[in-house]
């Protein structure tokens, strides 16, 4: 089974802190994604990566950065956490090629609270 | 641009009723993929089904069935004889045929099944 693991289920951080959210997948997927989920807004794409050291901005990249030094790991960084970044963060991964299964698989989510 | 619309924000049914979740999508691509995901209260998005744009065959899997119609750009999901365990948020998503593989999500439908 595909496994996407996020480092924490729950996090509480203070305003201004630098926050790292880690995600690891074990299926050799080329693509990895970070979404945030807020009530009434659905899932919004923050950043995605289609290869090691490659990244693309999603729909709401402001206030975030990412790092992908190894194929299996994709990190989301909040440079200076703010209260409006309190949210559920979801990591996902998928294959790139058309010949492979196109569906994305998700981690269990990290509920971040910034106080 | 790609867009997925789930017009039903919330649906409530009583156990054993049938329920259909609607999904309408927009894309100019000729090759694309459609998905349904389930998000139970635990938070993880669980992949349910995938449909390719060139395969309009409808599918039944146990109590679940999916109706894909390109003519109306719809990909609806029906649960027959609903159960309390079906209570969750259901998301419809679209992926373009390119390798980058980002998903475009609808805002989700909260389904509550009452005993």
C-alpha cells in the first residue's frame, strides 16, 4: 500500500516562529504536493514539486516555502508563522507518467494552530 | 482553466436511503482524469475511484456507483443503502493529462447519515 506520512498530527506554534512540516512517501512518486484545507474553502494548493529540487507555486504560496532535497521527502516551511496560517495541512504524492496510476495519495494531515 | 464544482455543500439522509453527490467539471483538455475522495472525521483523504476522459463506462463497486457523462461534464457518485459509516466529506477532483499532475478539487460535500 502507498504510504504518505506527515511528521505531526497536531502542532501548536507561536506567532513569528519558523515552522517545518515534513512529508515522506514510500512509493517512488515523482510529484508531491502541499495543500491547506479551511472550512468553506476546500483544499487549496500551496506548492508542488515534480522532481528533486524542483518546485512550482500553487494558488496560495505567500508566506510559505518548500524544500525537496530527496525524492521521498517534501517539506513545507512557514518562515514566520502567523495566526492566519492556522489550518489543516495535507501532503500528497502521485506518479508523473501517464502509464502509471494518476491518482494522488494523501497523508493523515497536520492540524496547525498558531497562537 | 480547470474548475470543479460541487454544488451541494451539505446533505443529510437517514440510514438505508440512497444518495447522489453531484460533480461538474470544466476543462479544455481532451485527456484528463476524474477522482472521488472521501474524508472521514479523522482527516485523511481516501482515494475511492478514478475515471479517464476516454472511458465513459459507468462503474459499480458494492454500494457505490459512479456516472461519468462527458456530454454534461458530470461525474456523479451514488451511495445505495447509505450507512452511518458513510458520513464524511466527499471531494471530486480533476487532473489534467500532463505529467505535472496537480489536482483541482471541488469544495466538497458534507454527507451526514443518521441512524
